[in-house]
C-alpha cells in the first residue's frame, strides 16, 4: 500500500510541475507576441510620447524622435 501511495503522490507532483511549466510558457508567449501584451505596451508608449510631444509643441515625424535605442530589434 505504501508503494501505491508513493506513486500517486509522485504522479501528482509531476502534473503540478507540468501545469506550472504550461503557465510560464503561456506568459512568455503573451509577452513576446506582437499582437499580445508587447504590442499593447508599445502602442501605449507611442501614444504617451505623441501626447507629450503634442503638448510640448514638437513634431513626431522622425518616428523615434532622435533616440538611437527604440527598443525593437
């Protein structure tokens, strides 16, 4: 009986690890896909930059406003 209980607990632990791994992979995919969270964050920063530049009276015709590092690869 003790062996059977040990095997059941071991299988439960493996299922828990598999669920955690699936969750981490899902979060990683959501963060790296262009239509997911990454795209929404980039769009938010673009909107904020445009609003600040508009309030400051500067133009956004350069795309990155003279910054060499745009955050995209």
